[in-house]
């Protein structure tokens, strides 16, 4: 069983809604239904959150050690910024 609910969408959001739906390969109604379903499904798992990132890392061909170096470098830059926020 399903229910139809009418929800007013402000005019300024319609173009963004249409674009997001097209990007997802869905029509507007399907996209809104997917948004509601995803929101009501509860919190995503860590695997779901990292899925896209993991795919990108695999596609990049980075080795585990290269990825470790990338994160270490980013962490060091972040710590340096915390220690001296006004450096250029």
C-alpha cells in the first residue's frame, strides 16, 4: 500500500530538485521518494558512508602505503594550521 502526500516545494528549489533528479537518473517523483526513503531508513553504516571513497581509491591505483602517506601529510598540515592559524 502507498500514500500520496502533497508537499509544497518553493519555486527557487525546483531547478535544483530537477537537476539532482536528472543526475541520479530519476524523475522528480522517484527522486523525492528516494530522499524520503533514505532519510527514514536511519543512519547509514560506515561501509555505506565510505563506499564511494573506497571505489575512488581503488580506481586511483594508490597503494596502501601511498594512501597512508597522503593521510599523514594531511594530518600534519592540519596540526600545523592549529598550531599557527595565521601562517600563510
